[in-house]
């Protein structure tokens, strides 16, 4: 396969699972009609972003894998003939939950899953209360469109995660995301945060010679507890080529179905002129296993 048409569903979400899922299915259907063979949904797309506060009753939102959502999205992948990257709140056992990406191949089979490894704990992003860090490692998922290095949101800030996926043969780096601003932050601070988010992921594409797909949700979601100002998810979903160039990008204020074609041959060509993997000093990187060099 020399090229691949991908689709990113930048959507707003609310507390209605039925409405969110219906929007996902509609987006997948439209993407397939536009020729997409890979469709990526944003992080935790089945509901509102519940980790804005800590509430034990919200663990009821989690579901097993396989379970109702995997059955539904498996059927969608099969019906529309696409490889589909989804993001679910996984109930593994009582008291053990994960933020899990599940990938379906175009025949509806479950190609694999990835449990989010890096878990944030920041104001309005209290994910450590809900999610156990992943234990499946950084392993690409083999699909009919290639080996997908699927990571999730907070993982996107860590070059180690992208590198390990690339070293395991990932042909694409994919980041389902739910990230946004505190609406009370000053405009210049919001701009710095957004630019940092875009820049670090474009850096992963450059450093690894691997295209990056980042799909975010959009819109304002109020704090259910009424304490904070909520989150304004900043959208800006994009695809970057393996030299960090934008292949496609959308803005921060509307739902979008973004499609673009990725030339899968360019990674090989770029790695020949920028052989970062060849020149890595693996003999000198042992201290990366330390928390900090005191």
C-alpha cells in the first residue's frame, strides 16, 4: 500500500451516550463514503469528559472489553469497511479500570488494544482517580492498513512513548485526545498551550520519520460539580507528515470530519536522509531509566 486515506472525527460530546455514539456512527459512515480506510475517533468519545472531578458513581460508566461498545463499533467497522480506532472507559475488574483504545480491522475483528500509559492528575483532569496506568506496553497494532502506534492524549507529551512505538515498527503514530483550555486563562496563555501541543507532536513525527494523527474533541463542557469553569476543548485536529509538515488541520470552534491522504512511502525516503534511528547512541542512554539524575 503506497498511500492511505485517513479520517479524523473532531466532535463535541455530552452526557448522552446514545447521541454521542450516533454521531460517531454517522461520522464513520460519511468517512467511508469519502474514501477513508482508517477512521480515528477522539478520546472517550462515548460521553462527556467525566474526570473533571472525582465521583465514585462515575465508575458505572465503564464497561468490559469485549462488551456493548466493542460489539457496536466492530459492526460499524465491518459494515463500512474501515479500520477504526476507538477510545473506551474499560472495566477490567472491580476497582480496576483503564482508559483504553480499541482498534477494529475492516472485517470487524478486534485487531488489538492499548491501555493509556501516562495518566494525568491536574485541575479538571483528575484521571488518576479513575484510570490505572496501562500494562500492555508500547506495541503497535497490526491492521490491514499497516502497523498503528496508538497512544492516548497525555501520552502525546512523552517522546519516549513515540520512540518506542517507532522502534517496534509503527508506520503511523495516532493520538486520540481530549484536551482543552481553562476558559478563564488569558488568550496568550491559551495560545502558548495550543502551540506547545501541536509542536511536540510534530516533533514526534520528525524525530521518528513517522506521520502523526491527532484527533481532539471540541466545544465547552461545564464542570458537573459546578466548582470550576469547565473545559473548552480546543479541537485543532491534524495530520503531520514525517518531516512535521501539516498534511491537514482544522480549527478550534466546530465539529469537523477531516480527511487526507498520507503517502506511506515517504517515511522510508525521509529516514534515508535523516537517519536518526541509525545514529542513536543506545550505549549511552542508560540514565533514561532514572526518574532524575541527582
